[in-house]
C-alpha cells in the first residue's frame, strides 16, 4: 500500500515514507524463511521495480559532483543509470533474471520500458554465487531500441564503455526475501530494490528484440557457388559489413558474392570537389568526383574474376551505387566492359536527374546524375542486361498528411529534390518514378530503401528492405 501509486520508484516519497519502506523491508528480511534464494524457482523471470533507494533517502543526482565521485571510487551507483531509471517518464523498470542453463551463461537484464517508442536494456553477466542468496555479476553492455520509421526499430549501443570500467562494472545482488508476490534485493552500492513479478512486458514485440541475436549465417560452401559472381556496389557510406544479410541471401542461391571494398572515410574524398567551379555550377563529372568508387569496383571485380576465372561479373548496385555503376561502365573501353561484366541490377537507385529550374540549382549530386543520364541514358549498353527495382512502400507527406509522421516527412523531403514532387510513392528515399531506366527490366517490390545506418554497424531491426531474404526472392531470379 505504501508504494502504490508512487512515481519514479520512490523518488517522490517523503523522508518518513522512505524510512518506513526500509523499516518494513528489514523486518521482512529478518523474518524470512526464503532460504537459499539463488536456487529458488521463483527467482528467474521478470520483476517490476516498485522502489529503489538507499537508507536515509540518499539520492544519486546526475549533476552532482559528489554522486560522480562516489561512482568513480566504487562507492555509489551510476548517475547515468539513475538519471534514466529514476525518471517519472519511465513507465516501467524491470529486472529480468536468467540463471545459467544448458551451458548458457546467466544474466540480469535491467530494462527501462519507454514503450511504445523505446526500450533501454543494461545487461549484466552473472559471475558466480558468492553466497546462497547473492548473485555476482559484471555489467557487459546494453542496448537502446527506438521505434523510428518504416515499421522498424533502431538498435543503438548503450553509451557506457563497461569494458573500460574495471571493477566498477562488477557488483552483486542479494535477495534475502523471496515469495511468489514479492522480492526484496539489495545491491553492492547499498540500494534496496522492492520488486513484484510481472510476467508480460508492456510491449512484447519491442522487448523480444533484446534477446541475443542469432549467430550470423555460415558462408556457403565454395562448391555450391556455381552461378555467375555478383559484385555489390554500396550506397553512400556503405561498407561490406552493411550487406552481410544480402550476401548470405545471394550465396544461398548459388552466387559467389563480393562487395566493392569501400570504407566510410573514402567518401571524404568528395570534399576535394567543393572548392571547384564545377561544384558550384552543379556541373561535376563522376571522373572528377568519384575515382575512389571506380577503383573499388575495379578491385572487387578483379578479385571475383581471379577466384572464378571464365565467369563474368554481375553488378548489383544499391541506391546511388546504381548511377555510379552506370558512369563506371560508360567510361570503360567497350572490349573490357563486355569481357568483364554481363549485367547491372539496381535497387532503389535514383536514376532520373532533378527537373530543370530551381531543383537543378539545389541538385544534391551537383550535376553528377545529369552527367550520367545525358551520356548513358536508359539501358545504354546492348551487351549488358539491365534490371531496375523500385518500391511504393512509402508515400511522401508533410507532417499531418497521414502517411506516418517521420516516414512520410522524410520521404517528402527526399522525393521533392529528386523528382520535383514530394507527395508521391517510393521506398522512403527514392521515388518510384526515378527508380527505373528505359529499356531495363523493371520490377516493383514492397520494401523500404535501407535497413542500416551506412558505415555505423547500426541496423533498423524489423525493416523490410531490398536485401531482406524474402524480398531478394522477388528480384534475384534476374541474376544468372
């Protein structure tokens, strides 16, 4: 009754109320018949935190130098964690206890539930049982899951480097009172936790993403890769790691696959074009601005040709990699082009240059796309097979337009400068009307533009994009 209706897990209680909670907890622990709680079947599971605090009402404040001094000396809890968990905006705070089972290490997940928009989880790996009712642990990491756009969840690392904290990342949790309806636990920093069982989270779909990810798919055996090789040409800032899902899906279909060897910093070479008159006139040429990408295509194609002699390479280009690949193919001698490559397939590539007039002056490619379209329009090289893949998954809309506040607004802002109109359909970045080439085989899929933040290792969990395994099946039969 004392804790019913309290906000911030005790943060709003008076000093007398706080003292009463600690007095009652001490009495229950003294009279407890719980025994060795580490071995109790009641301990594992989800526990909702009703109260957390130290005797005497001592608080850990984020902006307090004393709180930080105690934390860094090992005498107090983390001000960052207390800033989040003590906030009245947090609807639920859980401890999820998973004991060691079947060779898997146990863990405690401290889950801050901000559903329906976000969940924060701070994970601690169990490290032994110092006493029959005490679990030792070491904080090992954490994740921030944020529902963003395109029916997806952004997976971000928790911003604390636990590996660098040494013994400050270690602790213990002692539970001297345990019943089917209540648990009293104390931490090594002196905090009391009052918890009640709550089997179901507020947002099961979001919290299910906190489970350890499955192991990455095994690379296909070389003997099974009997089809023509594929070279993936990444989106801007994209790297090989971003395309692991797509690589695995294509290898499962029998294709040797490589990714043009680009790193995030390669794109900084474009900065050299900014001081040039061509940049400010929006008259840049790919030969001037993108030689680093050309070299990456050359290196990737050469590696595949060396490993699979006698087979031609099929270029599979994502986003702006599509029109860069068109520029690359166009500048090659005809004999080299026909001897090395057999096809170009593009996924969500904006092929059409911006309309003339105002949109030309704000051309994001600074004339590069117009250069490509004027010199190598449509399915330009008759010796190559062309496929363009686009989507109508997201209609652009201004805020309040009914197409999803974030996704619709992002799409509108992207479609408008590309095609001159924002309220059209596309994949969330590239409008459908710009995604196809005349003379190419054209396909539409229900997918979004991308499922990762290029070059960062951060993914949009649950996002159905061009490289999702089920979507790949809708266009990959084009590849031979």
